[in-house]
């Protein structure tokens, strides 16, 4: 299995005048998780500024102007999402934090929660105020026990200190946060499944529309964002939209937490301005690969693999540039795939993950991914492949694509289709000879 550094390697060695480490400035700092230290570093000043000097509309507008796009994977503009909430009509409304972080290759939110939980709570206060929600739900991945403990402590401290509760900062705004541990499934990170899970239901995705702004938690107006999105909002309010938008590229603003896993000298989490290149991340910050690499996954395991070459390495890590190369920025979780590793085995490892995590609600995912696709990969990697198997995988993947109820099945097809496009010879070699072209079993073995 993938090994990542016990503590993330920090952070950017960038020296640009424009750029400073922002989201991760407290990560790795002894004691930074406490309220006392957070306040010493200017903590909760942004929330105070929002609640006492800005209208909710002005907060939404500031976040819109900043260009922040959701960091949970899809990159939807955050301010625009906040503006989708219906006008207040007396009903309870919710702000939800998606802290389920389960996509292989993604491990940025974890350290934000472990080492700087108040930053997240402050972001939720700001977002709650902006959308008029007096209740927040913080849904944290079940396996992230340390994150849960740190958040629980932080919630108690913030409540005792008056940063959560009634009449915050002397305003009329009340806000409380409900901390909820996840149910141990990747599908719980899909926003509507998360809401079902929070309500105590089976974590199946819901039909959209209605979208969460219309009918979210308990059928009430809800906005959901990722941990890093909330953390970013704190700094946007503190330093202004113009400051935030001065970093990044045309379609991707601000700073981003990139993650590197696989055979790199210093795997870990690195904060960089949007649009830094893969080369800078992998070679300058993560110390370069420790063995020859043939492909990289740019943004968590669901994003299509890219060949590891100069063209890819010089690609800016922003939404538009990676999309032009046929993949996605996703969560910014970069996974390196060694040259000597059989690509079919590596992909099988991911197919197994998605098959296991399929909730079983819809047929294309249940029968397609968990059934047929799984059996075809099993057949190939166990040396029982035969002529036509590779074509069959290809046809199946085309037939499943876009047909499932939620994006989980397509997420599995990211590595399947891209590995086929890039390394078809390895698939055919395995089907023909029964043995893989590359036999290395290492950190990423099936
Ligand atoms: C199968 C699946 C798993 C997901 N897991 C997560 C997750 O763990 N964390 C997350 O923030 N978003 C996850 N998402 C995306 C969420 O559905 C949602 O788009 C996101 O929380 C919105 O926040 P953002 O706009 O701040 O990115 C997942 C989506 C799918 C389809």
C-alpha cells in the first residue's frame, strides 16, 4: 500500500514576493492546534471582520471576486455556490463541511484539521454567516481519529471562548457546529450521500436536482464545501479578494495544497500558488523521484493518468491547463507510478478500491465496476487473460461512462481508460503471455 510520510513535508520553498504560505502556515508548528496559539497568530479576526463590518452579501461577493474554486475536487466556484442559497424564509439552513477525504492520493485536509482546527472552524463561521446558516455540520472521515479529537477539543475551546455560540462578536449572529464522524466509506464524501449518512440513513447518493441549496440536510437549504475551501475563505476575508486573486492563473486563483505520494524523496503536502508546474512540485519541493517514473496521476486516484514527460512536467497545475491535457486538477493529489510497475496491476489496485467502495445503488456501478470490470482485471492479473480481453475492458468502460447514478463509477474509469490509452502494450502483453511486462512489486502492489 501507499506509504506517506508520517508528518507531511512542509511546505513551499518559493520565494516570490507575491506568495506566502497561508493555509499551512500553522501545520507542523508545535501547539498550533490550540485556541491560544491560534489567537496569537491573528485567529478569528477574519470572522470578527465579516460579522461586524460586512453584510452577508458582501462576504459572498468577496469570495466570488477572489475566484476561489472548491477544493473538494470538482472546482466549482465557491462564492457562486454560496449565492445559490434561497432567500431566508425562516427555515433552518445548514453549512456542511465535507471532511471525509477518502480519495487515494489525497491527504491535505487531514493535517489542516489535526494541526490547525480553528482555521477550519473560523472558515465555517464565515460561511455560515454568509449564507445565513446558524448550524454547521462537520462530517469528518471516520478513520481520521486524531482529526476528530483535535476538532472536538477545538470546538469546546471555541465555544468556551465565545467564538461559537450565541451573538458572536457582539453581533446578532448565532452559530454552532455539530461534529459527526463518518461511516468509513468513500461514497460518504459524495455530498448527498454524506447528508444521508449524517441523517443516519444508508450513504446512497440522492437524485439531483434538487441540489443541496434547495433540499440538503433534512430537506433544508444547505451549502457544502471542502475543508480547504473553508480554510481559504478565512484568508480571503482577512486579506481581501484582490490579494487572493493576485495569485494563480486566469481560471484558478489563490494558493493550493498539492500532495505527492509514491516514490519521491520527500512525499508530502506542499502549498503553492495555483498554476505552479508539476516539475516544481515534484523535483524542487518533493526532492524528485527515487526511481524512474512512467506516469503520474495529477489530482487523486480518479483523475486520468498523464505520461511522465517534459510536456506534463511543464504543465501548470491549474484547472484549465490540466483539463487541456485530458485530465483534472481534482484534489491536487499527485501520485507517481514507477516505470517498473505493471500498469495493469497498479490500475487493478484502484479498480478494487472503487469496486469495494461502490454503494451498490445503481446497476452500471454495481454490476459494471464491482462485477464485470473487477472480474476482467482479476482474470488479467492472475495470468488467465486471453485475446479480446483488453477490447472487452475498453468496451465496458465506454458503456459504463456517464451512465451511473453518481460520479463514483466514472471515477474508477479515470485510471482504467487513461492507462489503456497510455500503456495498451502492457495490457496486451499480460493478456497474451499471462505474465506482466514489468514485475516490480513495491509500495503499490496489488
Ligand atoms: C464519490 C465521491 C467522493 C467524494 N469525496 C469527497 C471528499 O472526501 N471530500 C470533499 O470535499 N469532496 C468530495 N467529493 C466532492 C463532493 O461531492 C462535493 O463536490 C464537495 O464537497 C464540494 O465542496 P467544494 O465545492 O468546496 O469543493 C466527492 C465526490 C464523489 C462523487
